[in-house]
């Protein structure tokens, strides 16, 4: 990816985080209140927000059409894996939206792990595997991120110890 493409992706990420911060304080009642913004098209706050979603989807289609016309489709398998990784993470984040904090550590009779443990397990093994990949196969091509400080633990393997300190856990059939 080019530097400018990466900058656009960072812009989208930053704007999305800010949008979610604003949306998180909305109440259900406020969704049906009148909205003067032009994008609400004379409707209510809900109309504004659904317009924004549809507007983005419309333009996603335009980007794919432009890529097609430019013969710049995502043919590369690494690009495809990045896309699917992003979609899977977005699905996990979306599954957490609206969940109260007290539900994170609750155990249901059918589940062995809490929601927090599941998320931390996911992050643990993602970091463990990709940090290992970066240190072995990609050594010298991927620089460590000094700003990345994750405090997570896998329910089975234990705490994550920075990228340089991963101890290979014993084989565990319950691990990913």
C-alpha cells in the first residue's frame, strides 16, 4: 500500500472512532427527534444516521467501480487476507456495541469463558502469532511499534509479554 492510501485509511479510522463516540451518547428517544441537517432530508435523527450509512455504502460501490475501471482490483492474496481480517475484527467490535460493562465478566451456564476472556483470547493469539511472524519471517521489514502496549491474558496461556518476550506456550488443543 502507498503512504497516501495508508493516510486515507487512518483518516477513515479516526473519523469512525469519533462518530462512534458521538453516537454512543444518543438515546433511543433522540432518534425520533426532528433534525435540521440537510442529510436528514427533512426527517429525524434516525433519517440522518441511516442516510450516512447508505451514503457510505454508495461510495464504497463507487470505489470498487473505480478500481475495476483502473484495473486495480484486489487480486493479491495478502490484500484479500487483510480485507477479511478487517471484516472479522469489525464483526467482533460490532458484537460488543450496546453491551453493558457488567456483562463482560458474567458467565452463562453454557459458556466456559466470559466475553472479556474471549476478546482477550482473540487479541492474545493475534498478537502472539503476528508478532512471531514479524520477528521471524519478516525480521527487518516490520518495525516494532513502541506505542503498542497491550495488557491482555489468554485464559489458558496466561499474560501476553510484549513482542520480544513471547514464550511459546505448550501445545494446547483448546488454543486457536
